[in-house]
C-alpha cells in the first residue's frame, strides 16, 4: 500500500466513525503505520493534523445536521463527541464565523471542510454549498443518449463521446438557437429501460417559448424538491472530478445523514432526473483553469410516498 493510500484508508475510516471515540493509536493501526510516522505523514498529505482534521469533519457533519435534520444544537454536538455546549459553540464560531443557531437560521449548508480526495498527485479539497430548492414543472428540448447501467459498463466513455459528437457537429448551438437560451444543462436518468438496463443522458435547454423542433424532442420534469450542490473550483481539480465528488458526497455522506431520500430510482416513472450545469460547458475537459459545477439531485422526505 502506498503512503497516500494508507492515509486515504484512514480518512475513509474516520468518516464512518466520526461519532465514536478516535485516538491516534487506533487511526495509526488502520493505516498500518507507527503513531509517530502516521501523524507526520497525515499532516504532510492532508495539510492538517490528525485531530484537527477530525474536529473539522465533525463540525462539518454537525453543520449539515443543523440545516437538514431536526436535532437540537446540544444533541448534535454531544452525538459527535464535543465535551459541552460551550466548547462546541466556540469551535463552531471559529470555523463558520457565526453561532450554530445563527447558522441554522441562515438555512444554507456551507461545505466548509469537506472530506478530501487523495491521489498520487496530491490532496484535493473542494469547498461547496448545499441548499434545498423546490422547482416547478420545467419544459426542455433535448438530444438524448441511452447509457448502460450494468456494472463495468463504460458510461463515462460513452457520455464523453456523446458530448464530443454534439460539440463537433454544433448541436449545442442549434439547440440554444431553437430555445433562445444560452444555457445547456445535462439530465441523468430521466428515463430507464429495464429490458436493456439503460438510462437516459440528455443535453437540454429550457424551452420557455414552447418551441417545436424536428431535431430535438421535448422533456418535461414534474415539480420536485432538490438538494442543490454547487461549487467554484480551480485546477488541479477538474470539472469531471468535481461532478463525481458531488455524487460521492450526495450518496455516501449527505443523503444517509438527512431525513431525505433520493427520487432517482429506476422504478420511478419518467419526469424526474438529476440536473447538471457546468460553466463553461466543457464537462470532460481536463485543463479548464476556473469553473463552476451545480447539480440538482431530486429528493423527497423519507415518509413521502412517490407516485
């Protein structure tokens, strides 16, 4: 196991055990390193000391719970191991610039210290924000491609080929001209074919004028609630890495800790999809120096019945 892989294993383990007591010794055991070398390597790779990192990740987890769960401030801080309410509030204000109560009133999650992604090239930390939005019915015009959902299928390669073909053939410019819009979005899993185990991937423009086209087909998304993840980032982070990092955060970190469930499910009828906005609209480029990514994930309260 390479050095950065040892630290990544520890970072993953910390994430799954933030509510438990964590010590340098047991974390060093996870990394299969001596405590002394583990602490030096962790700070070199992550940029924070081990216990400072644990504290920041606990605060980040609590910040989400304050917005998206009904827990009291005291319940949240005690759950994640802070000794008392005063110590927690002081630590929270130092990091977030406001008290936990003020933060909850803000109503918008700030990804102040997200879980980093470690690679052989370094440590990537992507600050992001999460909000909840309710959108009315949206009409689009689209060009679509079906992607295989089978394990091991090259979804990335097929989606990239689809984008490159549309870009080369000026499809996006024609789509924007028909709709009278400058913004191209991507939709994922608006439709699913169980016979072939394939889901749709669509490039769309909002069709506010109800334009009719022989080249592009209409898609309507029904009214829905969304968890909206957004970020501004720079190299060495790339647009595609930021997008997949959002997927990891949404499915693995955010959704399980909230009172929401995903509405993207292959059993649901057409009319729901994740909505993706990349600025500039070059989602597969590796050399964009500055960019923004925004993804709307359709959600519902866990008790809500989806028809």
